[in-house]
């Protein structure tokens, strides 16, 4: 194994150590990935052996990812295996019927990915990776026998682009295009004192199912029943609480909304504030969208009870302005709420 490979692995370890330097801000995730892989035609040439022109079938890729997420940034270690079977072989321009073989690779990559939270149902992302790729080549022809059967470690690099969808704060799906390539591998010609020079680059469409581990919260002494601070004078607040990771209004919450609507209709018409919040489990982007859905559901219920929609200022604040301060990852019921405020 070359010195260059050990240098790449050292760079991977250094980047991951830097990412782990502030665990309090990071969320660990793990994912499995699989998909389609395309290996373009390859040309293997040597000074002392016939030139090989190889065409490969569409193949597959399987792998796993382990990483940290800091807000929109993700830093991860990835292992992925690619395999493409040989479809057609020409030796010095002559087609070889019945040729067999494959080209595969074992890649160990360090990736950096940036998520663009645009408020859409899916979150676009782009990224890049660097690492080490073990390219494995096997080529045989009926007339000449085995021509190549070897492997070679090379510097690897990849470009990443795709979208993510959050099923819940804990589970998400990535669908990516990944271009993975390596520097030029070399393979000894079987039975000959010469070496084939080749190349390796692939186009891949991958789906990754990812599980996000919540950061363990530090022990906190929180009173069992923390009284809410009194509202300012001439300011009425109605609180509608929600179940974890839900935007559905409970029967108790609907009763509070009905009380708020009656209070509005019994007094002077004012513009009321309807603001949604979440606890600190899940990513900030997911929590922001969840808080907006909660606020809009409460506003629709107020409209049903006779409060004009143009008399409401509806917004979401995500995991900001916690009613009960907590560490990241804590599921606190009092923070999963919508506040209906009469100024």
C-alpha cells in the first residue's frame, strides 16, 4: 500500500478530529446507501502488451456513512463499494467473443456537504470528498487467457449534489448524484513483465437512509411544574400544546383555541399574534418548518371559530425562545406550543 494512501487516511482522521472538537454543537448521524453506478469505457495500454478496449455494463454501489452535522454543514466518513461487469472487450482492436471480467473499487472518503434550507419540502445540498480508492481489475479473453487480475490504491475524489427529505427529526432520505474518480491506476499484465496504465471514474445515483442520533442532554435540575411568567399588563396569552413531532391539534388544544376566539369576539377587534414553536430535538431547519405548520393549523382553527384571517399575524419561531430552557436534543413538552397573543 503506497505512502500516498497513508497520507490520505491521515488527512481523513485530522478532518474528523476537527469536526469532533465541539460535540455540544454536533449531531451524529449514520446511514446506509445503495444505487446505480455507470463506468464509462476504459482503455488500458502498455508498452509490452496489447491495448485493451473495455466496455462495461451498468453496475451497482453499496456503502455506509458516519458523520457530524453542524447546522447546514455535514462532515462524514464514507465507505462505498462499486462493481461493474465487463460487457465487451477488444484486444488491439479485435473484438473478443466470450470475454469476461469486471472492474470494482473500495473507496474510503471524507466528505463535506452543505445543506441549503430554503423552506421547501426537500433540502438541496452540494458537497465534495477526498480519500483513497482501491481499484480492482479483472480481464480475461478465451484466446489469450487472463490479461489483468490485480488491484491498486489511488487518491480518490468526488463531487456530490442532491436533495434530502426529513421523515422525522431522527430519520431522513438523501438522493444524490455522485461523481467518483481516482488518479490513474496501474495493473501488472498477467504473465508479462510489463504494466497496464488505466483510469477510473464513475457516475452514480445513490439513495441513503440516514438515522440522526440526538445529542445526550446534560443533567438539568428543572422543577416538575415550572410556573409560567405572568403576562404583561393588558396582554392575554393562550397556549396550545402539541405532541412530539406532530402538528395535529389535540382536543385540549382545540378547547383553548375556542376560548381564544371567544375572547377575541367579546372585546375590541385587534390584530392577534399566532406564533408556533418546537422543542430542541431535530435539526433547526426541520423545527422551523414544523413550527410554521403548527401556527398555520391554529390560525385555520381560529378562522373556523370566527376570527378573520386578516386579523392574525401568523409566524413560526422553530426551536427559538424556549419556554423551558433545555440543551439540544431534549424533548420538552412545554416548548412544543403555539402562542395566541392579544397585544
